[in-house]
C-alpha cells in the first residue's frame, strides 16, 4: 500500500523534529543532569549530612542516576552527529539496555526506599525507629542493586541490534521478550515503587500527626531543664521534615515523567499485531521516543528539586560547599 504524498511529507517532518528533540533536549538533560547529580553527591557527602541514613540513600540514587543518564542519553545525543553503535552492534545493544534499565529501576526503587526510611524514623514504635540506620540503608542499597541486575539480566537475551519495524533499532527481538520487558518496566520499575511511595508517604504523615502533640509537650518539659537539648531536637526534626519534602517532590517528578512511558509501552505491545499505516506507525514511534527521553528528566534533576524543596538545611549545605570550593581556589 503506497503512502499518500501528504502523509509522506508529515512523516519526514516528524522524523526531522524528533531528531532535533533527541539532540537538543537530550543535550540539555545530559548537561544539567550530570552537573546536578555531581553537585548532589558533593553536598550530601558533607559531614553534617552524611550521617543521616536517608541521605545515604539519596547519595546512592544520585550515583545510579548518573549511570542511567550516561548509558541512555549519550547514544541518543550522538545519533544526530554520528552513527549509534548500540543500534548496529549486538553486544553494545545488549550491554547498554541492561545497564540502562537496571540503573533506572534502581534509581526509582531507592527513592521509594528513602520514603520507607522516613516512615521508620517517624514511627511511635522505638524498635521501628531503630530500623532507620546506616547499616540498614547500606544493606537496602545493596539488595536493590542486586535484585535490579537479576531482573534485567534477561535483556542480554531479549535485546538485539538492527531491528526493523520497532521504535528503536536496538529493541526486543520477539513478542514474548517485548511483553516481558514492558510488563517489567511498567509494573516493577514504575507502578510498584510509586504505590509504595504514596503508601509510605501517607503513613509517614499519619505518624507525624500522631506524635505532634507528644513532641510539643516533651519539648516544653525539656525546655525547663536544658535549652540546648531543645535546639538540637528541633534542628533534627526540621532536617527530617525537609528530607520528607525532598522525597515527596522527587516521587511526584518520577511519577509524572515515567508513567506515560509505561502506558505507551503496554499499548505498543498490545497493538503490535494490528496493521497500521506508515503515518500511524511514525506518529506512535514519535510519541514513544518523546515519552522515552522524558524519563531521563527526573533522574537528571534531583539537585534542583532538593534545592527548591530541601529548605534551609539543603541550601545551607550548598552554601557551605560553595565556601569550601572558593577557599580551596584562593589557597591555590
């Protein structure tokens, strides 16, 4: 079936627009994402913050976020300038897909794990509060990393280069693989962490409301004996509140920019055997690649989200980092 001239012009236009978006928007996310994650690591690594179990989880998510951005965006940005080797070389395609999907899943699950840590800490149960510890944070990061790599190891079999009739040349090689990959991404990478984020967020709010009156009365009692203890307690709780705001802002960002891809992947898999015109296929591929590149946005913006939602605690740490850098430059 021949393509009408008007459809052919629209197809060419959409492909040209997509190439521009991949290059410029991809370059924007890559630059600001790498810089932001590096700044996030430097700030959260400061002595005043790194003793907090939740901060360690945020550090882990920033490191994994850099891996996801590099593995996912470098080839997309360079595809407008030079050949994308992952589209033609089989082992590069498989390795890139594995690193990208496993690191992206680990990033989202670490954000979810941070909300679990906040729930532990806000609990009225003393034993549950003790579960918010550096040991458990490091253990959780390790478990999430291992599980993510195991789940996505199937990509070494399923992903293949030089694919035709798929949104990308480096793509799953058959329908069972595509269905498994799409369901894994939609359910395990997106829906389950998002549900737990909402659930533990609501439970944390409930814990805070239950203990608010107790905390206020306790602070008044302590104030009659020692002002320093009250100040320390208030600062600690203030830091915890800002950390919760950071978790909430990142969860909203992740959900907004990743759910569309999960829906689109499931739609593409379910309608794979339906005959479509060249224009419809081009439009669907255009939408797929737009929502795909959008998933890198939340992984590249943790520093900027934290700066806006982290309150004076995060901004003070940022200011301290700036002073340290200026001091070192002046000493040289």
